[in-house]
C-alpha cells in the first residue's frame, strides 16, 4: 500500500509541475505576442496586469490546491 501512496504523491507532484510549466509557457507566449505586434513595454505590463496575472494566479492556485488536498489525504491514510 505504501509504494502505491508514494507513487500517487509523485504522480500528483509531476502533474503540478507540468501545470506550472504550462501556465508559464502561456505567459511567455502572451509577452512574445505583444512584442511581435509592436506594443511598448508599458502596454505589455498593463495588459499582463489586467488579464494574464489574474488568469495565471487562478490557474496556479487551482493546481496547487488540488495537489495539497491530495497529498494531505494520502498522508492521512499513511498515518492512520
């Protein structure tokens, strides 16, 4: 049972890492898009503050909340 729990924790952590990299890639693509369209740095910052930051924060919060809950459940199973 313990190897199964460890495998699940590792799998959930890897999924969280992949999700984080996905969000980072999307933010980088957004920045590249604005640079290619010729927007100035001030326009990029304003746009990311209005849209990208909220979306990225929401996605990362969801990813790590799910990871925390699953890890806490597995630790509780391990302890009891």
